[in-house]
């Protein structure tokens, strides 16, 4: 019943899209912050 409601109704599809979007945004932010930290550490080592 829950799966049918999730995939079969407009609100369910909107909820599913929102969940997937939030997960993708979290993954992007993790990689973005990780790269910025590495870049900042690299620049800090070059300043010495």
C-alpha cells in the first residue's frame, strides 16, 4: 500500500523527488567541502 501511494500519486512522486534531491545535494556538499579542505591545506603548505 505504501509503495503504491509513493509511486502512484502526485504527492508521493513529489515526496520521492524531494528525498532524492536532498540525498544528491548532501553528496555534492560532502565532495565540495572535501575538495575545498584539500585545496586550503595545499595552499597553507605552500605559504610556509
